[in-house]
């Protein structure tokens, strides 16, 4: 499954909720949320998240580490990402982030927090 399929198949979580959760985690990580101000579609979110992850992974690794810690992607899943191709790595990281952010939102709805 790729990230776009994941977003298209999600019916419990709105795009606004998902974007809001990503922005919340960025803000709590001390990272600017500018990449996510004009999200009008799932495709926009996916492209912006890919661009953002590629930028911070390449140029701001400390920000990347803080964000991944805040999102709380399971270390086992993250450490299993082995590739030498940056684009493939970014796509896999984005999928992990989206899955985890959606999981947080679903849990919050189920348990009323």
C-alpha cells in the first residue's frame, strides 16, 4: 500500500483532522508548519509531506529526529527501512508517519480524548 492509497481509503479521519495532527506534532517539535498551511486535497498533503521530509532529512537532521520522536513512529518499523534511494526512503517514511498520525486520531475518537 502506498501513501495515496492509505489516504484515499481512510474514511474515519478527515483531511483537516490529519493535517491538524501533523501541524500539532510539528509545532510541539519546534518546527515551522508553513509546509502545511494550504492543504486542499490528499494529494497536496502527500506532496507537501514528501517535500518536507526530504528537506529536513537532508538539511536539518536534528529537526527530523525531533519530529519522528514526537510522531512516535515505532522504532522497529523505522529501523527496518533500508534503501540507498532517497526518494524511496522518503516515501516509506511518509507512509509510516501517515499511518501513525491516523492511528492517533482514531484512538482519540475511540477513547474520547
